[in-house]
């Protein structure tokens, strides 16, 4: 007895006819053949401008620079995250708040395995360097020893070792005023 079996092939669906299969198409109902993903992050370039793998609608920091460690849940680098924690996006009220945000960013990066304990910088290192940078830009001070002899001193400081040029203008009872 022969049994007839038929195999039906399911055609891959392309609801929007843009050439991408619906399972791999990020917009299965909208044709977007020109929206290619040149950066290879799985998101088309229109939906992930900074190529960090976090879609723009979920990306808290859409301008993350390339080759910078970032939090894969927010799309923010450490610097961007610290800046976003400033009150109302403005300046920090005091240096302690800034340091707390830097420590929190380092802890978040460590928890996301972006940093290890060996690579975690001291939390205040960057802020300390920023404060000292203007001082390091100053030229070194010239240091000179005190004059070794009266002759050298006279050459360096002629006004201090000279006697007065004239007599005092007023004298009273034999003493100069």
C-alpha cells in the first residue's frame, strides 16, 4: 500500500516586500530596504544612530562615542551617565555630589562587568586631576640661592647696600628725623 505524503513548504513571509524576512526585519510591516545596518550591531542605522546596540527609543545617551565602554542597558558611557545625574542637567551644587555620582558610575560599570576591581580607578582620581590640571600648566618657579658674598649681593641688589645719597632734610636737636 502506498501512502501519499505531501510536503508543503512554507514560504518565508515578507509582509512589507523589502527583501528582509519578517523574523529578521526590525520593521516587518514597513518597507525599509534602504535602512541597512553597516555597523553590524543588529539594529539598522536609522534606529541606532550611535551603533551601541541599544535602539534609539531605549537609549538614554544617543551620542555615545565609538570604542568607549558603555552600559548595555542604558547606552551611556560612564562620563555621559555622570553628566546625566547632575541636578536638572546643570552644574553640580557641590563637589561631594559629583564625587558620589562618579563612585556610582564606577560601581555600575563594575556590576555590568565593564570594569574589574583591578581596573576600577580610584573614584576621586579624575576629579582630583581636573582640579590640579591648571596648576600643572604653570611654568616651574625659578629658585635661586641667597647671595654668597656681599659683592654678589651688591650686584644683585644695588639699591639695598648703598648708603643714602643725601643728608636728611630736617634735623632737630642733632638727630635726623
